[in-house]
C-alpha cells in the first residue's frame, strides 16, 4: 500500500517501515544496550539509561509483549533479580530498524 | 552514521563498567608491588602468587561490591572469547617477561650494556604491556600507571635508587589511585535493590 503525506506526496518506503516500537528513544536505548550484550539485569539497564524503575519496567513490558525481549525473574536469597535479553526476533527487528533508518538518512537531500 | 556511532559508544560504555570500580587498578598496583617484593626478597614465585591470588579475589569482590551497585551484564560468547584471549595473551606476556628476567639476570656472563640497562628494558616492557591494556580497554589512566612503572627504572638509573623500590613505589601509588576510584565509586553508586510493586525490599 502506498502511503502519502497530506499534500499527496508519497512517503518514502523506508520511513513507512520504521518500527515505531523501537523508534521511541527510551526503547531504542534499551534495545541498543541489549544488542551489544547477551544478558543484562534490571539494575544495569537502570544505571546505564537513567530511567526510573517504573519507566524501565513499562518500556521493557512493551518490548516483551512484542516478543523482542525475554524477561526472567529470580530471587537471589530474598532479593529479586531480573535479567533481560533480546530474542532473535528482537535482534532482527533492531537490525532492520537500523537499516531502515540508515536508508532514510542516506536518502535525505543534501543542501 | 549516527546509529553506528551510538552503538559503538554504547558498547564502549558497557566495557568501561569493567573498570569503573578501581578494582583492576588495585590489582595492577598489588601485582607491581609483588614484583618489587620479589626482587627484594629474591622470591621469584611472588609475582605469580600475587597475580593468581588477586585475580580470582577480584571477581569475588566484584560480585559482592560492584554488581549490587551497577548491575550485572554478560557479554556475548564472541566478546567473552575475545576478552579471555586478551587476558591469556597478557598473562603469557607477563609470564614470558618474568622467565626472561630470571634467565638473563641469572646468567653469569652478560654484556655490560645489558647489566646497566636491564631495569630500563624490563620496566619498559612491563610498561608496554600495561599500555596495551590501556589501548585495548580504552582506560586512559592505565597509561599513567605504565608511566609510573617506567619511571621506577628511570629513577634507579639516574638517581641511584634501588630497583625494587621503584616497583614498590609505583605499585603503592597505583593502589592508592585504585582505592580513590573505589571510594568515589562507592559514594556515587549506593547499593540498590530492585523495586517490587513500587516498594524497596530491604
């Protein structure tokens, strides 16, 4: 399906294929951190991204619903410990997102 | 591209968390101290004992001190293999350096220039290994540690101080730097417990 702007101009295809779930800056940051490691725990992601617990939990929840991450909860003694890792689907989606963004930015007209 | 630069920067930030707590500086400082004590006491096994003992202790301390403050991350299998390979190369280089030192120093007849400049050569090679760590890990303060190690030999040659005191001095300063970083790290990152339903579990 060809998508158009309000003025009728056709929206370039890579733009229409950008994954809006990943495109949100906080989720993009989370996906980027998870992409460069195998597993990270909640505390690590919290420290690196500067989010609050609630914010982090909400974003990861959305990514989990989409099948991009797997969240595993355990207890170390009496302390909860949550680890997160990208699924293969999440890894592919992130790579596709990066590819689409690259195409969009490469196709921007030069001044 | 912006996306690629950001990803590399993120990967670098993740690697840097390895060195945030100053424990590897303390490890290096104690290892250099071990070299100095080894020369002082003529106990050739001391550097090996220090290296092995402290290396495994560091990981235990990280689990107790560091991970509850900045969290835990496991690198991909490829990255872990790369890191392990580099540690093995470093360990082998240090071992070979030690063996070379023992052999050359033990030889009865050696050229005069070697006898005169051996500390400079040895310290220079040790400093080069530390520079390799600084380059690989992109931890610039390790270049300072390398310079301190090399300066020990310089002071020995030009000021006449004892060679082992250069190691002990450099090692001591590096340990103090590491302790300073560790104290700063502990202040900056208090222990945190995951929130459950919005409440902290203590």
